[in-house]
């Protein structure tokens, strides 16, 4: 009966985690009303989280654009449907692969770092010291990062969209021998506004997930330095699962509503 006990414990742990995530989200949203938080810390986090992520986002998006167009090379050569490369590349970059990959990369860089930082503060009793000084850790530490993560991920997704399309355009020109004007015309004819909007919605949602998961794991650290390591590992895995699940849900609901 040991396996029954293990299943029961695992179910309880998952339920506890989900409850903790929703509780953290509720506390963050409550701290945003009224929106009183440290503006200096917000600007600092926007620079650390957003500006410093631009190079890796550009590289990731450019490579994604290249891969998406390369995948269509065989079909384009056989059929001569040059517009297909632009349409497929645009849809993949704007609505699916672009936001998801940028979100995963962002979670590994930003979410894991936030979990480690919060966890270290818990272990070293800095969070307790803030509470002793009547400073709300949620409003002082978490809310600026929450706002910075959501805003930065949306803006980085826009940058990623641009460079993803540029990567697809360059690949189409040098690999498929499609001239620039034809690619741009095919891209415009594809009417990808819906894909752009759903991609930005996903980016904002992924930002909320990254912030909430990293905060929950960070403030839940127990067991010293080893506990911080376990929290970082759990944050990365949970965030990735959350991003993929929400990617499916948002896509399904968007096109169900649009259809």
C-alpha cells in the first residue's frame, strides 16, 4: 500500500502548491490596490529584468524565425508557394513559438533568480526584519518585480516578434531565394493581427505566471541553502509546465471565441 500513500501525498502536495499560487496572486493583486510601491525599485527591476534581457531575446527570436522558415523549405521548393513561408513563419513567431520560447528563456533567467533572491532573504531572516520594521514584503519586494516582469515580457515579445520576422525574411531570401518585397507582401496579406494580439496576451499571462511561481517558491523556502536550491529547481519546472498549459488554453479559447 506504499504506492497508494505516495499518490495521496503527491496529490496533497500539488493541491497545496496550486492553493499557494492562487493565494500569492491574490496577495499581489491586493497590494496593487492602491498602487503604492517603491518607484525606484520598479525602475531598477525594469532595467535588470527587461533591458538586460534584450540581447538574448533578440538572438532567440532571430533563430526561431530562421528555423520556422527552414522547416517550410521542402514544401516551398516542391510547390513554388513562396507566400507559405511568410505565413507559416509569421504565425509561428507571433502567436506560438515566439512567446513560448521567450517566456521559457525569461523564466530561466528572471524567475529562477527571483526565487533564489527571495529564498536567500527568507533563510537569512531579512524578510522577518522587514516585517519587524512594519514594511510589507509583498508591497516592497514583490510588487515592483511583478509589474516589471509583466511589462518587460510584453515589450520583449514585441522586440522578439520584429527580430523573428527579420530572421525568417533573411532565411527566405538567402535559402529559398524569395526577394524581400515578396516576403513582406505575403506577410501583409496573411493578416496576422490576431496572431500578434494573442501572442501579447500570452506574454502578459506568462509574466504573471513567472512572477507568482517565483514568489511562491521563494517565500516558501525551508531548510537553508539546500532549500533554496530545491526552490529554484521547482520554480523552473513549475513555470515551464504553467507556460505550456496556459499556451494551449489561451490558444483554444482565443480561436474558439474568434471562430
